[in-house]
C-alpha cells in the first residue's frame, strides 16, 4: 500500500512541476493582459490605426516569446525578470505614444483620418 501511495505522489508531483514552472510570473502575465486590453481599447475607440495596432501586437508577441524562453528551464531568474519588466515598460510607452499621436481611425475604415504632423 505504501508503494502505491508513494508512486501516486510521484506521478502527481511530476504533473504539478510544469504547472508551477509556468505560473511563476503572475505580475508579467497580468501586465501582458492589461497591455493587450489597452491595444484593443485603442482600436475600438479609433485612437489606433490597424497598422499601429499590428505593430503593437507584434511587440506583445515578442515579449511573450521572451517570457516563454525565460520559463523554459523552469525558473525565471531575477535578471530575466528584470529584462522582461524593461521590455514591458518600453512596450507600455509605445502603446501610450501611438494612442496619443495624431493618427486616428475614428470611422474604422482602416485608413488614417488625420495624418500625423511632421
């Protein structure tokens, strides 16, 4: 009986480790969600053109790849975490800049309504 229960514990631990390794960046994951919402809101309101949104989406994907790579060994080091946070900060600035420039797509036709001032 002890052998069966220890085997069961070992199997459960083997399945739990990948889950624990994947969930060790909750702040970064939440920030990704928040920034994605900002991009979606910008598209809906017309503050972002389709090209701007696509460019910002690509930046979000790049950060997600960085996070996946950092988690690959099961542990996100403080250096990796700092690098991810720095990338998130830069992406946040890009989102804000694009949302508040003079390019808009208020009628959602995929064309810029007001060209950016040069």
